[in-house]
C-alpha cells in the first residue's frame, strides 16, 4: 500500500533526513532550533534514539501533551477505586477527565467505589481571592457524611492551588486526625508543574510514599503472606488490561496481592511493600515508587511486557526467573497452554497484516511496548515517539526499533501530519486528538491510549482482540471509498 | 480458556467468563478489604431515601458530577467558528489537550487548538514570552487567517494582561501589526462554558467593530437589511446551523452566521485533512455591524455579547431559549419575519403542518409521562416547552450553570402551563442531586447528556440522550433540533426510547408478551 516506498535502508535514512529538514523549515528560527533536537531516526548500534526529551513544549505548536494533574488524577490516583479523588480547583479539569480513561473496576459506584465520578471543589472567584482551604475542609466533611464507605480521599491540585498559596497539606492532616486516621492524601499536581503528564506521575508516586507508606511503617501485613506474592505495578486496567495480565501470573502460580492502580484499592497499595517482587509494566509512570520500595523495603522489581505472544513469553520467563522451579514450570505451562490460541490468532491475521507499516505516537510506554505485538503479526513499525518519555525510555526503545525508524519526541500536530503524509503508513496508532485527522487523510487509525474503546490488549486474551482490531482498521472496506469515482 | 481466534471475545463477554469471575472474586475477598455485603446494601438503600436527599441537598462545598464545563471550553467552541481561525489558549497546556479530546469525543472530528504552554517559570515571571513565541509559531506553522486568544485559570490567577501581551508580541514581530488577534479573558473559576462562549464572541465583536484594541478607527454603522445569527454553545451546532441557513434561504433573508462552526466539525473523509473549513469570514464580521438586528438562539450563552451589540451599537437584539417546540419555532420565525419584513414561506408552513401531524400521531405516548431534564439553561427551556406541547410533564429541571434569573424564567414558563404544575426548578445543582430526586420523586424518563447513563444505571430511569457531551452515541450532532424539522428529530428520539421501554417491559413470553404489540 505504501506509495513510492524507499527500498534500501540508505534510501530510508536519506528520506527521513530530508523529511525532518523539510518539516523544520516551517518554524521560526528559535523554535526550529528547539524542535530539531526532538526529531531524528534510530541508527543501529546507538544506545538511545538521539533525541532530547522531557523538556518544555514549544508554545503555540499544538503539542499533544497534557499536564501534571492529568498524570496524577488521570493516571496514577484516579483508578484507586475505594478512595474519593477531589479535583481541587475549577470545574473543568475534572469534567474533561471524567470517566474517559476506561480504568475498569468492580464495585458499587457512588457507594463503596468512586472511579467514574467527578468530585470537584468547583472553585469560584471568591475561592481564588480568599483561598480554598476552608472549602476543602468542608468538602471533606460532606464526603464523610454522604459517602461513608469511602476508604480515603486524595486532593488533586489544579493550577490555582499552588498559585494562591493554599495549604492543602494542613487541611489533609487535620481532617485525617478528625476522622480517626483516615488516609487523606494531598497531591501537588498543579497543571503548570513540569512539562507534561510525567511530573504528575512522579508527584503522585511520591505522595503514595509520603502519605500511604509512611503511615504503614512497622505495621504487620493484613493478609497471609506467601513466597509467591507479587504486585502488578503500572497497569491501569484500561479495557481490563490488568485482569488479562493477572490471570496469567496467577496461572503460573504467583499470587497477585495488589494492582497499581487499575481496579486497585488502598488496601492493595498498603500491602505492596510486603510483596516478594514488583512487576512493572508502565515504567514511565511508576518506576519511582518501584525504586523506592526496593530501597526502603527491599522489594526487587522487574519490567515486563504483555503485548503480543513473543514478549509475553519472554516476560513470563523473566518474572519466573525470580522464583523457584515451581514457578518456572508454571511459566512454561502457561506459555504452552496459550500457544494454540496465539498460533490460531497469528495464522488468521498475519496473512492479512503482513508487511503493513505502522507509525505510533503514544505516552510513555506503548511507543516501544506494542512493537513486538505488531511484529508478531508481521507488521513493521517505521516511526515512533513519546508524548512524555524521558531519555531512559528512548534508551529502552533501542531494544525494540529497527535501523532507520523515524523518531519524534513530543511531536506537534504539524509535524505528525507531514510525516504521515510523506511516509504513508498503513496504520497510525495514537490518541483521540489525532484519530480523526488521519482518518480524514484516508489513513487507518487505532487509538492506542483507550484501545478505541475496545481491549483488553494485554496478555494472550488481549492479543486476540488486538489482532482483530488492527485487521478491522487496516482492512476495512471503507478505505476504498475515500475517493469519489466521479 | 474462553478466548478464541475465530470468535474473539471483547471485554463485554471476556470478563464475565467463570475464570475471570472467580479471579476477581478472590481478589476482592483477599486483598481489597471490602465493605461487608450487608453494610454495602444498607448504604445503597440509604442513598435512595428522603433522609439522604436532605443531607445531599444540604451540601454547601462539594460538587459531585456537575453538568457544566469551564469557560475556556466555550471559548474554543466560539473561536473555531471563524474562518481559518486557530484558538490560542494562554495558560497551561494540559487544558488544551482536554478541550480537544472533549470536542473530538462528542463530534467524532478533529479539534485544532493551541496552547501557550505556560509552566512554572511563567507562573513566576508571567507568560509574556510564551505569548510572543507562541503567536509566532502558530502563525508560521498553521498560516491561520486569525488567532483567537483566550485564557486558562492559570493565566488569570497570575494576572496576565492579554491586550498588553498581544501588543508586545506584535511589536516583537510575532505576527504582523495589522493581523487580527481578538482576545478574551475567560477565567475557569467564573461561570461555565457558556460564559466562555459569550466572552470570546464579545471579544471578537469588540475587536472588529470597536477599533481593534485602539489600533484603528471604530467602524461606522450604516444599518442595512441583513441580520446576524448566533447559535450559542450548542451540541447540535452542525445540524442546527445548516438547518437555519436552509430556513433563511427559503425565506429570502439576508443573513450572517456568526461563529459558524458547522463545517469545521463536519469535514469529509476524502483523503485530505482540513484543519480549517467554513466559518464566519473577517469581511462578514466587519459587515455584520451594519445589520438590522442580531438574533441569538441561546439567551444565556450571549448575555454580554448581545448587551454590547445593543448598548454600544444600537442594533436590535433578540434572543431565544433553544427553540424546539412548534410554538417556540413559530415565535422564532415570526420574529425573523417581523425584523426582515419577509413572510414565512409556504414551504415552512408545510413543514410546520407535518410536525404537528407527527405530534398528533404520537403525542399520546408522551402525554402524561413525567420527565426529568438537565443540561445547559437554554436547552432545558427548549426541551421543557417541547414536552409540554406534547402533554408531557416536566418534573425536575436542573442546570448546574443556571442562575437565579434562569430559575425565575423557567418557573414563569411552568406557572403558565398546566403541564408544568408539578415541576421544580433546580439551578446550581449537580447530577448527584438529580440522583436523589430520581429516587425520591421518580419520573418516567430522563433527558440529558451521556453522563445521565450513570443515573439510568443507579435509578433505572431510562435516559434519552439530548445534550452535551454525547460520547456514547454517534452522529446525533449532525441532526438539527431547530426548525420544524428539528422538532421532528427530537420527537423521534423521545418516541424511540419510549417504545423501546414498552417493548423491554413486555418481552417476557407467557408473562407479559400479550402487550408485546406489533403496532403501537
């Protein structure tokens, strides 16, 4: 399908170079210099992708990035289901992030579970002028009265909180005392902090360290411990991802004592320092707390990748290597059990997808993690980039990408459009803001944040859905209709 | 193993399989510290009681599930209605990611908008540099005809002065001196998205008519025969604005659609991405000052704008409340006719007759049914009028962004109609209040946006999706709800749900299916 595709790797690299130069020409000098550092291609043998990352976005260019609040409320804290997360400040932030991330959970919403609700202090002008601490205290009282089965509260700061000098820590401490030591966590995730969602992840991780773990210190485990206790870290259970992962870990003989944070609870967060191993899926958003638990509680952590059968098998074996033969055998048993399913999926979809080219632009993990799943289906990722990755993400990316893969960090709307126009991939995988742009251009698209309301994509069960979805995107008959016959 | 390559199970079915059910039950029991089942059920039942309702309505500080967004969202809604215009939001960048996602989820369309990406240093020193660099980048990259600047709460709290900043940016060469950069301060902590719409629209009028922030002479108004039309922040903007144009063309009215975003949110899939499409042109905005009158379909979206037009320019202004009913549309058309001197053509009379015909055919199914309505202030009024015309009985009308004046207006409307006798109006309340209302004073149907589905789940009240945002049903925004054709669409949406409910309630064989009728 790709038109006038360059044949050799040299031709590809030359094309990429020219394409980057062409795109940069549109910028004023200062921004051109800045953006040039974020655009490159992977050269075999390098230890990173030769791009700068995790620095401020250029104003006025249509960055795809969000903010620290999105990283804390939207990603890390929001899915903790038995706590109430207050979007503290004006109404908008909580409204736009209300239930849109598909963090699946089981619970009675509004009674003992609160994920898909929008609790806000709905700041008015007087709250900005006189401060919002009194209002926040009153909100906590009202929460305790109307939602008595909550297992804690977090305060997710929006921009004004840090600017008007509110002391949400003092309010949280005082109310925690008043309510018998209830966990109340102030989070300083104002949207202007940092350069993207990423700092919000970090701040949220730190708030768990300071306001959840520190309280637990010295207390015994509230559950019966076994040598096989692990915690899933960095899986937000989008469309049920953590569930189709958990089932594999349990089938190999491990006991999952906590999910961070999809379908998670405060009890699970509190239990995690007692795990034997933390298994980390989204490194970007939860490496901080994993490192902390290693240093403070001696819990080792290991990264894994549950996209596509090749990476799943590799990951199951890596995780098993931290345990005894029983678990190692368990891993092999699980791999063998699901081989028939994976083979059938590949047999069905690979002929329909083989050789198709993909361009990705996602958050902090998937720009590399999903590559193996595409390759299992015979597809090739020719361009990728992170919305909020750091250099350690680009280092890890080198293990996934091929020579000559186009790399674009914090891509702008303008650049992404030009890249796709020129490279003509068979599929673009990115977010809701990008979806309709590329579909208008006649390029098949799948949302790789929300799975386009499908999923799960993790685990063997998820891989079948992933393959089916990519096929229906690329091979939809509608792409033959975009040009009128007259 | 439930998953299967030939018949792929989606999340709907996958997680209901026994393997997963057992896994999740064990997770809950062993690790979640769950609330005891009896206690959970006790509280579930308690939240349905009048006692809970009383506590719920006594809330003073906490808002739960509001039916409103913030000003900056409305700012973007208005800005994209101008030809070749990029909305430029001065403040934190995450906000813009949210507005773009929000609109894309509702319209299933791209939504272009940029941010000045202010961060901590800008919080300390102000966002001037962000404005200077940002305007230059937007101008060079996207080659817009106009950049419409609004703000987020961050820029408002630190007190950035848009007028001064834009002037400085121009003097530094970010954009040419004469380039159009209208602006409006749109603090998120005042009003709601409809306020932001109003502020940006007023800002655009002030810019073009009032001398472009003191840089050129004010326009001289020479009244002519045209009228200006403003739709307001409207979930059905695509279908509605096209329908209004059709109606005006039928009447032979000379008109200018102000902030016409009906094309940019409905571009074709034909191989080309159009960042810009349609919209009110700069020439049209300039000429609009001469219009005989400005019509707003939504009073509460355009209070400041209409006041500016009336008080500063002595133009007649007329506003409506999202007219849907036959009589509201009659009034709208008669006002247009009065202002322009053009008679309402026979074609529209025919369409009116067809809508009345449809109402006569079907209103028996609506008559006497109780409805709860929530949404933006004008839409609530339009829907209530329509229901009462069919003999429906609005019972709860709630607008999180409705104020005292709105409450009084709705009350007066109810007082004047026998079908409004048992209805209460709830300004400044949210959907958690609505939950209590639906438990303690049940109704037959609920009308609201997608978030109403949570109320449907909790209270069992069937939801008819009319409002903003609608995320979980596709393409309704392409249909008008204005004009007699629009009224017909609303009628069909309401009827479809009523019939589905009757079928659902009568479907059990040998128990209720005697009423599972083939003709209704």
